[in-house]
C-alpha cells in the first residue's frame, strides 16, 4: 500500500473519511488539555472541612442500675431542634467540664433527633471520667461532643445473636430494637454479676421476652463462651460487646459454633499482642520509664503523668496523640496518616517500639 495515499473512507470511496478527520483533530486538541487543572482526571481534593463540636446540655439524668446512670443530652435552648443523625452502634466523644474526653455508646432511638441518650457505669479506680459524671455532673451542665461516629455498625443479617456483658449492652440496645423493627430472627443474652447491676432489663424484655435471656453470675455461674454461642442459629451473625475476657473467649469459641460471622466492640484496651519491652523517656531530659511487654506506653506514662489525656485506648480517636522527639516507633494505630507519622505524631495507647529501643516523647 502507498503510504502517501489515504485509505478509502468507510464506504469505500477513494477520499479521506471526514468523520475520522474530525475525530483526530479533536483528539489532537483535547489530549494536551487533560493535564490542565480543570480537566485533570484525578483533581486534587480540597482539605476536609473541620466540623465544629456539638454544644450539648445535660437535660436529665436518672439511675438505671447499681452504679449506672443514664444521661439525656439535648442541644442548648438556642441551638438546633434536631441533632445530627446516627445509626445503631455509634459512639459520642464527650468532653466533660474537666476537659476529660470519653467515648460513650448511644443507646437511645436513632429516630429521636431531639436528644442523645448514654449510660455510664461508675468505675472508682478508672481514669476519673465516670466518677466525674456520677459525682459532679448535674442537669443544666454544658458539654461539648464530637459528632457521632460508628465503628460497630449493625448490618441487619437475617439471623442475629446479641451477646452483652454488663454495660456492654449500650451499643447493642439500638441494634436489638432495629432487629425487632425489621422482623429479624434475633436472640439476646445479657450477662452480669447480679440482676441489680444490669441496666435496661425491663426495656429489653418489653421488646420480646421470649428472645431476651438474662444470665447473672450469682444465679447461673460464670458464662461459658461456647454455651453462649450455641444459642446462635446456624449461619447467624454474632454481635458482642463486654469485658475483654468475654470478647477473647467468644473469639476463641467462634470456629466451633454454628455462627458464621462475629462483630464486636471493646470498651477498653485490647490485650497487647506481640509486645516487647522498651523504654520511654518523658521529655528530652526527662525520666526514663520501662514499658513491659504486656503494658501500653500510655498506661506506664500516666503513672508519672496522670494528666495525660486519653479516651479510646484503641488507637482510633487520637485523644492521646503526642509528638515523638527521638526513637523508632512501631505504629499500631488506625488513625494517623503516613504524613502525620513522618512528622512525629504518635498514639502511645497502642504504639510500641522494638526491644531495647527508647522513645522520647515531647510531654
């Protein structure tokens, strides 16, 4: 074929195809434009807008069970009538008058946008947040909170087994209501030390007494994870929230159970996995502290500096973030970006270091 002679058009005529000529001309013009900001395929997104914290008022409080109090939080009188929406399993990061920040599961009705409801167990030897709420917080108190976030979403499987230990019922309660509303095949087992220590018992039984089982240690003995999971229909999903030993036992027993999926949430720190001892220095010229293989850097540091802030103990809220001055860390959080880590950010609630390493923190 003569390369200087144009091929026939689509109809076999001995002349250039006008459509292809125009298409080629458009391509020659458009292709260079792809690099311009307006037509770039992956335009750089603007930074995310930071939302202002919610301003809340403690509208009411009432005792629910032994050492458990319920709080009803609303917008101030001059605030919006409807609070931001949420779904079962969501948490609220609440800032108390002292400045302490704590996560609490929302246990009210997502359809009620006029108020948030949380329940708090008093832990005398904890970090002080629950003691402040029980002993100092009264109706009318002004609080701030981050908008609800959900790391424990309810998927609405056809068959569901809910396992709650003590105050662990709080994120599961809205899920149980949703399962009842949808007509799902659900069953709840709520365990605790005594009947007096378990909140929401009457509210749960009012949903469906045949699907709610209350087991207390003083009457039934300590719960057995395999026995609890045996209540699940074959192929069911399990939603579990409670003390760390309960979660660990349920995880270990899952493979031999009829259930097929496990969703869980911790209220406290998970046991340290593959930890090795290292050293922590508080400040460039500060004291050095030994961090054992089974403890977090945050817990060790707070023995000397109890004012250090914290909340989730699980590496996702960012409350305990500090700046690293020296040392090579093992980042184990689920929040910091690579850029933040490179700039020296560290979450000591979960992050660690190699054996023999020294991390110097700017605190």
